[in-house]
């Protein structure tokens, strides 16, 4: 650029030549950085499009989206750092002393950023092992919710009430993922001892078959209703348990509907739910508790 400016007769104004030359090189660095960022974004977008085109599963699409978000973050940071170093060099500011100072400062503050380093290291492990993806329903570090963002430093959750939790990756010791491959919609119902177990199981199968035949729920259910049978016995009744295997994020809706249909099926077959006992302690002159049982709206003697 200097040769061109001198050829244009501006050699007699060296300061102008230097200014234009530096401005040109700074503009070139900025343009190349912008082009590189656009190219990287496009490559990441193509990766997502290819995953969709080859018919990837929902789990694979979640992982691709999560990794794409992290790649964009890393590429953006690297481009910004390299661009800043090149611009400082063009302005005549030597980066060698800055790097030396940064190294000394890094040693000085290294002990204070151990937690931050742990966050980043754990974040890398979480992503490589595919433990958490955007859109998953998880329990981590005592918090539950839907994953809205996964970075190398934290996981952002939104719970049922809409509260957003930012959980540092370094605090994550155990991940309970409710959205990995499939989920189970589990229903437990306590029936009275006087009921026939086979009749109750038949009512459960009837409710399950009705749900599988309902177009509003058939697409969410992955198989027949699995009836475990009597889970436990108690003074109040017998606990029956059943479950549907469903697609991730569908377990809550399927469970609510199954409970409603089971209640209707039990009522149609005359199956009573177990009584709920309340213990009422008498007055100060009484040392015997009074037990009152309530069930299905009928008074028990």
C-alpha cells in the first residue's frame, strides 16, 4: 500500500502515507476476521442441516445443537483474541511484554480461579460424554428444570415455575437426565383390600388400550402398558403400579391422562380406592386415639 501511495505522489507527506497504510491494514484485519466468523458460522449451520437431512434422531439433534452453540462460543472468543493481538501489532504496540505480564498475572491469580478452571473442565467432560443437551429435563446440583443453554462454564435451567437457575459446571457431581432416549410415565394407585387384583389389572389394561387408540396420545407412547402388579401391601390397601414407555418430555402429559382414565375405569368396574386413615387424639382425659377412615366420599363406621 505504501508503494501505491508513493506512486500517487504522496511520498512527500510521510505521515499521511503511514496513517493511510496503518488504516488500510487495520481495515483488512477487521474484514478478514468478519469473513472468517461468517464462514465458521456457515460451516456450523451446514453441520446442523446435514444432521437434519440424514434423519438424525431427536437425541442426536439435541447433541448437535448443543455442540454447535459451544463451537460458536469458542470460535468467537478465539477470533476476538487473535484479532485484538493483530490490531495491537499494527498499532505498534508490542504484545510480547503484554504476554509476559499476562503470564505473571496468571500465576498470581491462578489459585483464585481454580473454581473457574474446574467449571470449564467439567463443562468439556459433560459435552464430550453427551450427558446434557439443550432441551433436556434434568436434575443437577439440587436444581430441576429444562436445559435452556449449555456452556463450558454453566448450565442454564428453567424450572416448572419459570425460575431460571444458572448452575456452574463445577458443582455438578451427578446428572439425572429425564430425556435420554426415552422416559417412563409411571402411575401408582392404592386400592382397597376387598377388590379383586385381576379385575383391577384388567381396568388398567383397558385404560392403557384406550390411550394407545387415542390419536392425541398414540404418537407419544412407545409400547403397551406395562403392569408391574402389586407393588406393596399396607394397612390401608394394595399399591398397584403401571407404566408407559414414552418419548422424552411426554411423560408428564401421558401420566396425567392415564390417571384420569384409570380413575374412570375403576369407577366403571366398582373398584374402590384405599381408605385414608386420620388419627385424632382425644382430649386431655383420653389416652386412646380415635381412628377415622375416609374413602370415596362414604363414611366408615
